[in-house]
């Protein structure tokens, strides 16, 4: 596949401007020539290392794109609030040859869960949400079950709410006008286990969380997300994936056929209005960098205490850790560093987002293909180039 790359400017890549070189080389009158030369050499080494990192990461993603027949992919790497690299590969629209750019919006699937968790954090810090109260406090219309279900349990996939019964159930084409109307898909079903006793991944549990956010805030879920998360953080390219709206820079979506040749074809039509919090947002890698950077200790968006809560694995009654906190997977890499992450799989989209809490390095990769070969392992390899 012929790849179309659209890199951001050298300045965005973190390469040195002339002004930066002058400042770093030292412009004080009493600076020695040797000091100036030394600083310039050091800055040049940093720039050279960055160029090498980008080249190595490009080569890696080239191989992944080729192996997976990925039509379009976008990546961004950052440290704290700095974008180290952002680039689009391939095509957002194969029919018309529209290239991917850093502005292209992709379906981020279950990365919508940590995004929705941020709204929970705002409510929690305002004293408007009790994670351990029955969900009926905030969603009175949700049927009583054999056992009490809490928001904390739902947020850690311990709530006993089922996931999709089949792949076909993920292909809903029905438009749901409200969050509450979308709960009709599963709300009358029995719990699959007593809450707190079984880790069982559930996007439907997060659909229920979006209703909890509405009940706790007294505001519709999507406007509340805009007002308390997207606008304060400057996430200007993250939106709900409405099918009845024109959304600038939205990619088209693709799948591979199940035949031996595995051809890339247009994804089937789906309407994700039943699962905004569970997997319904569109975003860009750079917006995901902004979002993750707001979750570094001391960033100020949420308190460090809230971040610790989100990033601490929940436990089963046996004491076994589930590896999932509140909206985030928690793990330790081979260097012993704390990494939080989430992946997302949707119809015509695959996403991975990782935040290394010890180094501050963030990696976001998105593709417009179902089941593209992305994951935390790939993100970790990209991150390693920028250390």
C-alpha cells in the first residue's frame, strides 16, 4: 500500500528553532565560546536523537500498516503537555483518496470509558457522586436486581452487567435519542454474577454509568462532557459520533473480509448512540494526548487523590487484583514503571492510549479498521524510541 504521510511541523516534533538554539547555547555576555559550543552540541544531540526516534517509529508503523492492511492510521507521542511527534499515514477515505492528517477523527471505541471517567471524577470531587451508592440513586428507572449494583463496581467491570451477547449485537443501526432509552437493550436482563465477585468486561455497564452521570449532574450526558471535560481541556476535536451530523475530518470506516484474501471493504453501518460512554466518541491522537496529560499527577484537572483512585486496581473478594481501576487498566512495564492505558475496538476503528506515569510519556494510535493489530505492546515499542 502506498502510504501518504502528513507530519506536523518540526517545531511540533520538538526539533530546535534557531531561537531555541541561541537560548540554549547561552547568550549572556559573559558566556564563554566553549560554553556556547557545548550547549549547541548538546542541543544538536537532542535534535538528532528525536529525528532518529521518529524515523524508527515510522518504520515500525509502516510494517504494522502493511501487515494489517490498515487503510489509515494516525499517531501522536507526547511528554506532559508537549507533542513530540504527530503524523497521519494512509487514507481516511479510500474511494476519494483523502489522506489522513493529524486532524482526522477516528472512532476510539472503549477509550471512551476513561474519557467518561473524567466526568465521574469532576462529580466525585464536587461531592455530587457517591461511588458506593446503589445506581438507582442516580438512575431511578434502572430495575432493581437480586443484588445491589454500585457505580464503583460498574466502573471496574465488577457490576455483573452483561457485555455484548454476540458480535451482531455490536452492529446496532438504531438511533437512540437519549442515554436512558439506550439502556433498554440490557436493563431487564439478570446480572451475570453477584457484583464485586467476578471481573467481566462490560460496555453496557459503562452505558449505565453515562446515565449515572446524568442523574448526579442533573444535565444530559453529552453537554456535561462538553462543559466539564472537553472545553476545559481544550479537546476541540473530540465529539460524539452522531450519524445524523456532518462532522468535519471524520474518517470513513473499514473492515477486512473473512475470506482468504482478507480484502479491505467498507464497514457496515452502525449507530453508536446507545453507548456514548461505553464506546461512542470520535477523537484524534493529539486530543488523546491532551486528555492523558491532564491525568499526570499535579496537572490540576483532577486531584492526585482522584487519580490514585482511578489508577488503583480493584480487587476480587479473594484479594486478587483485576488490573482495572476506574476507567483505566493498570499495569507495570518491564522496567517496573507504572503504566495506565486503554484500548478501543469498534466497527471500523481500533485505538490504543498509554500513559507512563513515571516518565510522563504518552502514546496514542488510532486506525480506521476493525481489529487492526494495535495494542499496548505496540504503544510500548513506540514509546521506547522517545525515552
